């Protein structure tokens, strides 16, 4: 239908329907993934992954949404990050996208950073850290404790 001749108003409605359905699909996938994790059935699919491109994908995806809320979305990637690592790119992007989406949701006319740091490299093994930081309203200390209870059992 989007490829047919539509008025500007019709196109706007169709675009809203498309975006809403994509959002619902992401929510359903996240719920299914949480169920898999809780059941111990989540498996990772490791393959060569360009971490830099994965982070930049998330940045590019969320930049328009951040700008609509008056935010500046920054992307900082340490130079020493190798070009290719073994990782589950889909899960990595999913996690960073969820964190970035929440940062945008709770930040208005502020700053949001997606940062990728190399913590340690021993031969072909490396540890890295991804931070999503924002100037939003934050979460009070009591709720931070409860936030990850499901994942600490």
C-alpha cells in the first residue's frame, strides 16, 4: 500500500502504522527473548562482527528519534577496538538499542552518549564495555537495585 499513490495525509497514517507495527514486533521479540533467558534456553550465535559498525548502526537508527526530542546523540568508539570480533551481533544490537531507546525516552533536550571501550585484550580474547549515558531524569537508587533482580538469580 505504501508503494501506491497516497495523499500526504494517507502516507503519514501508513507510515505511523508501519512504524508502530515494527515497534510492536520488537517488543514481542524482546518478551520472547526474556522468556528464553528465564527458561535457560537462550543461545548465542557467534560470528565475526564489526563492533564499530554495530554501534554506528544503533546510532544511525536512533539519531532522528533523539533529535525529535531535542537531544544530541553522540557515538564514541575507542580507536583500539579491533575491526572484527566473535560476537552475537543481533543480541548486541538489541541490548544497545533497548538502552538507547530508554535513554531517549527519558531525556528531553539533553545529551546521550553511546560509548564503546576496550577493557582488556589477551591474544584473541577481549573484554569490552558499552555505556549508554544520558542527562535524563535517571532512576532512583532503590529502583536501580530492583531493575536487574530477574537477571541476578
